[in-house]
C-alpha cells in the first residue's frame, strides 16, 4: 500500500524543520504552513488488507487526539483533513488525507526527539539575542515588537542569527551567555584596532576569540556595530631560500650598513620565513624565482646564480604575487601532477601571467606511472590560464580516473636536471604566443 505512515510523515516534517529552523528562529516566525499528503488507500487496496488500512487510519486518529489534548482548548496547531469515501464494496468511510502543521512549535512537537530539542534551543537563544542586543542596535532603544524586529530579509540581526544558527546551536549554555555578554560589552566599549591578545575583557583570551570570532563579528554587524572592534590578524607568512649569496650581500648593504655584528648575521641569512608584506619589501632583485608546492623541494635546492626559491604552500600561493620584487624576474612553478596542482598553477598565473611550469606535462606523468596514487578529492574546476601542454596533462590525469603524481616522488636528480634545462632556456614568447602545439 502507498499509505503514508506516521513515521514517514515525521521524517518529512523533520526534513522541513531542519531546513527551515534557522529562518524561523531568526525571523521569529509564528505561523507556518507545512502540509503533508497522507496518500489514503484506494478501495482495492483496502480490500487487499482491511486490517492494515484500519490500523493506518487509527494511527492518524490517535495523532489528532493527542494534539487536541495537548492544545487544551487553545487553537489547534496541528490539523488533519478527513474526507469521506463512498466505496461499492467497503461502504462509506472517512479517511485522513492531509496533515497540516501551522506553527514551528507544532512541527517540532510532531517530529520529536533531538530535532525538536534543537529547535527549542535555537528558538529560545534567538529570542535572547533579540531581547538582549536589539536594544543596543545602532544605539537606539527598541520600541517595536518582535515580529517587526525580525521581519524578513531586511533585518540584519535576523540575517546574522540565520547565518550563524549552527554555531549558536553548538554552544554550551555558559558559552552562549558569554558570547552575548561580550557582544553587549563591545557595543558600549568600542575599541580600536587590537590583537586578540589585547582584548580587555575578563576571560576572553585570543584562543576564546578565535573560536567565537565569526559569531561575535556577525552579531556586531547585525546590530550596526561592526566597527566596535577591529581585530588585527597575524599576516600570512611565506618561506623562501635565497640561492645566491650575492643577493644576500645586496640585502646586507641595504638593510644595515653600520652595525657589524648584525651585518654578519644577515650575511648568513639565506632561509627566511616572514610576513608577506615584509618579504615583499626586501631589497633583492633575483632574475629567477622558483615556486614549489613542496617545502622539501625548496630546502633541497642548491646554490643558483640570481635565484630564490619560494614555498608556495598550496593555495596560499596567492601571496607570491604580492612580493614586489617578483615583477622583474622569471617565475618557474613546480607543483604536484594532479588536479589541485593545476588549480594552484592557474591561480598563480591569474596574478602573474608569465609564470612557467616545469615537470607538469603528460610525458612526466606517464614516465612515472608506477608512482601514481589516487587523488582523494579531485578539483573539478576548469582552468582558463593553462597552456595546451598543461591542459593535456590534466585531461590525462582525469582520464586515468583522477590520479596523482606527487612532486616529491619524482627522483631528485631527474627534477633538478629538468629545472636546470628550464632555467637555462629563455622563453621564446609570452604565454599565448608560443607554438601551435602548445595552444
């Protein structure tokens, strides 16, 4: 039979509750209309199993009776539509045809279990947020009712609650109270730019703030106090090796010309990790910049005239383009032979169009087939900044079922020889101006 059981209807209602509770709580929705068709049986189905049909109708009668008892004279929030059927062999029968749930609470009560508890927690916390923070929204006392306060898309506080609903739900009761206290305090004690460690709130340290930052920031924005605190993040860092000592000598001359002890230290400084903005200001002028995805490849590089090697560190490769001195250099990129390696190359080339790749071709891939491994989560994107050679390698990777040749698996002598060949051959033209074969 196709009759929808109470359990199946609860599953449908649970799905609707899960997908809608963030909006219902954020916007203080008091009325909804969740309708579920109950798929009553035909006469033929009833005749095939009259006991099952009777039990099914009885189960929905029991749902209605429990809802009526719980309402205790209040307007019903759960309704079941019944219709009369006139059947030749079964006679006149009333069957349930549709379940209607008219409030979020009614949906939650019908669903029951953890989903209902989550709804009540989110509902109550959304109320607390509006009551506690609505009065400090833009510094204006709240004089309007809750429905107007959370009326749809234009309400930025509702938008904050909606976007952060999972985070709000996940907090313990004590942590939730602390978050609201912190947001309230920041509204009345605006701070300038600070490091997380400098926040002058008892019990709120840098670890706490990093864990709760997105929620605090969203709520501050939602009540019009986004500028209450500007937290200064640690700037992303890059690691590079200066492969030519003459570049270090130039750096020594520019940075410190009158302090012998420090000058000596700088003269031996060829492996540097620092914020990108600081590295970008180094007074070096390399002719060649190697960008490698794998740190061990950077560390293995030998001395190289006029060259530096930069650890691109996966998708953090964006930072390479922010190095001021890279503009006058040839840039050679070597990453893993997999979809993400090409995605990273594409990303770097979107900032620095003349980047050349090495060891990222189909011949290299096929020459090391015994070293392939499956790529766990391949990138499915399309990459507009690949050359023809690179695009063909990516096509082969995908045609082989999403394989991966990690750069550290290529023998170092093989890799170094290819790097020397690439670095020793001047590019005959800019990308897009090569041979027809490379297009």
